[in-house]
């Protein structure tokens, strides 16, 4: 068994990363989106990193995965009473990471270094969680109401404005960390997995980092993506709404096309099995598997299906080379 690199963010991505960790403990590196990061009242908030850390450490709230389970809001309640912002709920325990992250960044420490320390403190010793870059990248939603950041679109505007496009500010100047490069050049790397999550503001920012696409394709290992769309609906979040507003069909095939000329295989849900041939006709190898991850077993089962698919692609390539 070799090592695996996963590109992830949001709750669905964190769940599959957890499944991969259960199968590849000690051999998993997760590269996490930081395009949705923001600063507020001196705090440095990294929603996708926090979601990943809480999920892998087993303390994530089942519904609000970006917070620890049984979070309380005494600070937030007092903040509102004193006239502070009332749209973004700040949990009492969640603020610990946000405060420490902010302090570390003020001391000019790398976000990668800070995140790996959080991993160790939370007992995540069998996976490495890496921000997509130590340089700031901020995803801008281009909407009918103007350009806004993710947290403004999600919290302040409640995902209401029509989305017309995206801009990833700073991505062309951001660099890949040594830790990411080392993970990608691991001699035993067997697969890259794009986890089921929003392709526009979670995965695309990672791919927009200077040199990332080239690095992924240069390694020659299977790149497998998993759909976040099942039966014409997003499993969570605003992906379906955004796809419609961008003029795309809300389907697994539309997600696959977002990764055209990058991925080698695409995993869809059994519910969409009728789309298999259509997706294959678009140039992708595809398999159907249960993609709903309600239990820990579901996470591991989907992870196994993904790794088995990657192994099949590798075997096919080997057979072609030998023939």
C-alpha cells in the first residue's frame, strides 16, 4: 500500500478524507482549501481547515462540521448584546484555534506550520493536513450584487445573489509549500483524490495555485474525483444553485467536466448509474458507488471504492505498457 494525497474542503471532503485516513493511516496527506479564509475582530478563520481538523480528530459537530460538537455561544451572545456583528456565529471553543492561528500569523509563522501543530495537539498523528499555500488566496464571488468574499456570500447575503463567476485573488502569486511538494513526490504515491465538495470555491482555488495542476499531472498517478452531486442535487451546500446560475446542468457529469483534462477517473453515486455511459463518452473512466456518508463505515467504504478504482486504472496502464 502506498501513500495518498487528497484535495478537500467542506464537510463532504472532510468525511472522505477521514475514510481515507482509516485505510491509509500514516500515509495520507490532505491539501485543504484556504480561499474561503477571512479575518474578523482579530481572529483568523479558516473554515475548511477547521472542518478537517475537527473531523479527523473525531470532535466535529455532525451538522456544523466547522465547529466542535456541543459548541456554546456565550461569547457571541454577549458580542451581539454589545452591538457587535450578529451574522457570523463565533463559538466559544472554536475561537481557540482562530486566536492561536491569528497570533501565529502575526508572528510571521507559516500557516502550514501552525496547522501541523494543531494536528498534533488534536491527536491527528496518522494524517497530515496542509493548507493549499502559505500565501493568502481569497476567492471572490462575482454576483449580480457585486464582488463578495465567500463568508459575505454565505453569511451576510445568505447565498441569495445570483453568481456569475469566480476570481481567485492572489492565486497567481501563491506558492506551493515544501510539505506539499514532498507529499506529491513521495516515491510510493499511488493516487490523488479530489474529494466530494464544491468544485468552484473549494477545489478550484487549490488548482489555481501556481504550478499545482502541472504538479498533479506530472506525477503520472491516477487522479480520481468524487461527485458532490447526486440525483441532480448537491449533497450539501450551494453547489447546485451555483451550477444553475452559471448555466450548467446540475448533474454529476457537469462536475466531471469541471475537471476535464485533469482527472483519470470519476466516481458517481449508484443513483446516477444511468449517467455512466454519458460520462464515459465525455472522456472519463467512471464507476458508481454509494457516496452518501452517514456513518463511519460509509466513509471507509467510499474510500475503499476510490482506492480500488485507482488500482484498476493503474493496472490498465501497466497492461497497456506491457502489451
